[in-house]
C-alpha cells in the first residue's frame, strides 16, 4: 500500500502559503513604516516581502525527495 505524504498535500501547501504570506506582509510592511516610508508605499513592501517569504519557504531543497 502506498504511503500518503500528509506534509505536502494541497491543503497543507495552501495553509503554509497563507501563514508565511501573512508573516512576510507583517514583517515587510511594519519594517517599511518603521524606516519612515509613507503608508501608501509600505503596502508594496508588504506585498513583496509576503511573496518572497512564501517562495523561500516553499522552495525545493537539495536531497529532498518528491
């Protein structure tokens, strides 16, 4: 019987993306505000940081079998 990989199911990947996207947005947005960026520009930094953190977490690692 084939073993199911519960750490990499579609729902798990979605939830990881949501969680790390939120963390990235928080880090990027509030960092930009603390560094003196206006609020309308901080949203761009928050969006970029959310995408970057999510991509960094979900990247394929060497030696990991999929």
